[in-house]
């Protein structure tokens, strides 16, 4: 079995608009600076960790 990233949404510009992505903070110390867990940008109608 050969793995190919050619059609993966993160690496293919044509297919990245066909799939949704979510941020799953599974590491003890998340290193992604996306403001997903920053409550300063929170909305009352959203449920996010952090």
C-alpha cells in the first residue's frame, strides 16, 4: 500500500474546498496558534474548548 498526499485536502488546492476541517487539541500543550481555544474571540452561540 502506497500513501499519496496528492488528493489530501490539506495539500491539494482543488480538493480543499470539498472537505471541512476541525481542530482537535489532543496534545497536552497545543502548539497551534489558531485562536480556536481563545475565549476572547468567543460567541455566546458557540461551544468550544478552552
